[in-house]
C-alpha cells in the first residue's frame, strides 16, 4: 500500500504514520488552530499538506495536485483580523456584519484579481505559474507551482547583507525579462522588493506576489489604493491619485538592486523629497562600476520623467556598460522622456496650429540684428525653512537652460539674429531695468511683470504678434485688447487661485492667509497661486490636497509678461516682436510652464499636457470659464488670494468637510 506524506509529498510503502523521508507524522494537526488540517481536499483535486508560510492576509500550504500528479502550492485568502474558523472545520467565518463584511468581500475580490493577474503571465519562466483559482469554504484560493528556494531577502541575509555586482545583475536581468511581459500587457507590479523576488534551487529567478498589481493607464488619471513598501516605493505611490507607469516599477527595481549591492535599504522616497540624504551606491561601495552607479541613480530619480522610460532602456544601460547622463543633463530632453497622450482632436488642432504658426514664422526673413533679452531670476528664498531648496541648485543655471531651450527654434530659423540674454537678480530687476530704459541703454526684449503704464512708455505696440497668432489655440488671447488695451505687453502664462488643504490638520482656518503657517502644519487652508503647486506638494508630500476656489470671485493673474523696447532700431524691434511670437509656440510654453514652475501656459495643448503631468490639477481647464482678470497693476495676486481666503474660510462657510466631499467626488469620477 502506498501512502503519500503530506509534508514532503513523497510516497512510501505501507500504512505507517511516520514518513521515512522527512519524519512527518500522519495526523499531526497544524500549528495554528485556524489553518486547514493536512488531508483536506479542495475542488476534489488538491490534497492539502502542511503550511509553508502564513501572514495577516493568507496562508500558503503544500498540496498534491491529483490531476497533474505533481506538488503544488495553495494560497488561501484568510485575513486574520476580520475572519475566523472553527478548529477542524474548513469554512471561513467573517467576523461581524455590515462594514466588516463589506471589507471582507471587497478584499476577497482583490485576492481573486491578484490570482487572475498572475495567471496572465504564467507561461513566462521568470513569473510564478498560477494555473487555477477558485472559491470554496466561503473564501478564495489560488493554485500555484511549488517553488523550492529562497527569497532575495533571505539570500541577502545568508550572504551577510549584500552580494556582488555580477550576481545582482543576473537577478536583475531575470526580473527585467518578467517586467517586459507585465508592462507589455499594460500592468504594473507595484511591489518589487527583495521579499518578492524568489531564487529557486535550480537558479531560476521568479517575480512573485502580484497582490499590488494594477492595470496601468498612462493616459487617464486613476484613483488607486496606496500600495507601497518604504524604501522601495517611489513618491507617486504615496498618493491615492497619481500617475503611475512602468517608471514606478523601475524605481522599485533600482532600489532593490541598490539594496542588494550596498547592503543598505534606500532612504524612503518621501523623506528624499524633503532632503535627499541618500548616498550614491559608489559612496557606500567604492568598487561598484561607474555605469552601475549612474544607472541606479537614474532609475531612482524622484522625478518619474528622469528615470528610464521602460525596462528595456534600463537593461541596455546595464548590458552596454554605458554611463548614463545625470538628471541635470537630462532636463533638456524631458519632453522626449515624458509619456503623455493627447486626443486625436487635439492632435489635429496641433497640426493646424503648427501650420498657421509656421506661416508667420517663415513669412519673411529678418534682417541681421543683435538683440538683448533681460530676465529676472529668483535667488534662494529665505521665506521659510519649509521651502524645498536644493543647496546644489543654481537658479541662474536653470534659467539659462530653460531660455536656451526656448530660443533654440528661433535661433535656428534666424541665424542672422544674435540673441544675448542677461539674467538679473529679481530683487533689483525693476530698478535696474527702469534705469537702463530711461538712459536708452535698455534691452530689446524684457519681462515687464508689475510695471505700470507710465513705466511702459518705452514699450512697442505688439499688434503683429496677435495679428498673426491663431488665437483659437490659446486661452484669453481672443480678448487680448480687453486685457491689454495699450498692446504693449504679451502674457505667456497665467495664474489661477486654488485652495491648498492640509489633510492631516482639521483644526480650521487661521485669521489670515498665511503660507508659512500652512507649510509648518499650523493651518488647515491656504489660498495660493497655481504656480506654487509643485513647491507646496514637494514640501508636504502626501499631506496636501488641492481644489478649485469654492466661493468668491475667481480672479486670475497674467504671468510672464514681455515687452519690446520701442527705442531700439527697426531691425531690432522686428526681431524682438518675432521672438515673442515664438515664445507662444508649443515648445517654449512647455519648457517654461510644463517643465518649470512659472505658472499655467496659455497654449491650450500645453495646458492639457500640464494637467496630464500634474493630475491633481486636472480641474484647471474646467474652471477657466469662471476666471476673470483685473486690469493689470490694479490688484496684486497676494491681495486676491487673501480676499478669497477670507470669503471662504473666515466670513464664509467653506469647511474641511466641503473640501473632503469635493475630493471624494473627484476620486470617484
């Protein structure tokens, strides 16, 4: 008579209760009273054996598949905090009714979704084979191949905390192979870490645990659970509403490789946003090759657009042993790195717009000229200890890079026009500009934000910019002369007032609109400009939400106003006016407003791209029709924001509950 051991699953002769191979005693109960007893049969197919492992959400059993005549692993959904089981029975009993029962059923559905997601990739050699899933005993199960080996985490512990570069690369390439298949199907794993990489005894490397996997929709904003593992999760995974894509897994894969090579768990990404103290791999282990060091730093960039755009790029960087550009060097190529989508209609509009734009750009040539452009630069802020300032940041260098990108097309089209750009400290810019203009030594083109009409007496008529512009492609410019009757300034962007809400502080409003108090967590609300969004989000990751203004007169402000010096020669004036026309084109608008924080672009197509790159701001286009503008120079942004703060949160009746209700509705939509 043959007897199968319910631990090692080997057969032996006779009916003896002791396995001669592993010593398991037949009839031994499980260590935990709520586990299934060895010998239970599921689906008339799987004979349950002993427990391999268990945790707060489930139990994994050894099992024998009587149809395939092979050993299997059975994962049972068993969330210990909300269910129980009578000892010796098989049926799972949810604890409580109502909300608890709803939670159980929802969690069970997610477990089945995990099984379904994993099964999609079962034919891949580097992904666990899930060949069946089913419901029984008032719970759910998945049947998987039984893996013998150790997790990468366990292997690292065995090796003293870290392993050599070559071994790490071998493991990495196997996981990249798995992720190619996962990403190709439109999925993200979202939980890559040493715990979820399994090294089999035959040296095959497997990606396991697809419990956090979600369908990746790069083109549409999704409401997602917050699923993360500190040290391995990128910043976007800390937000319920975020744009996740293959770069999300790339960060985690880079972090896992960092851990394997250095022996150190990376600094949590949200902490890096506040102060990036994470050491480069080579600073920890000097023998690490430069190309590995550079590849890991790039994979773990806090900004998704600066990571590898897909795992194939990551793989090529490793195999080619090529030192990748630094993040700073990659900035000028951000547009190529960004994975944004635009609707077919927008694409048609863009093509039409390009054609009309080119018509004026190339309508005539420009005579040789040399022009000067002045631009103010904000130096390091001393307003708040909570401002996110990288001590290595060079504001002049960033401004120079941005302006270089904005000028590139103009300089290519008009090589006989030499453009000299001078960057001036913002604190003294106005006085220096006025002195230069009054002495007829002023620049040809200059930013003129905040200047009065008396101070603009030197400014030329910019009617030619508007005349040849396809105004339907821009917000507000169809009514340009209503806003700028003197036609001596051209705005490139605008600011919209928005509500900033600290979701960790429901103490209510302070008497005044105080950004400092808000950043320090002492105020629940702050009304600020849309151009402050990224800075505040960086200062308060995962704690700051934004909504449109809910009560009061929504007044916008035009930003990045430019003028041309009327006292320059004819050739210089014409070149300056043509340059401002170029500044309203797609690429300059992208460089200034989508990639940098100068405000919101007037160009409709670029504003759509801005919303896609900043999904929490996806209400901007919907709110534009309610936006009005005061005559330039009559009221400041700060005054507008303070008044809106008082109207909503002091004298008005807008509360944290109203903000939460709006956010909940957005998430559901």
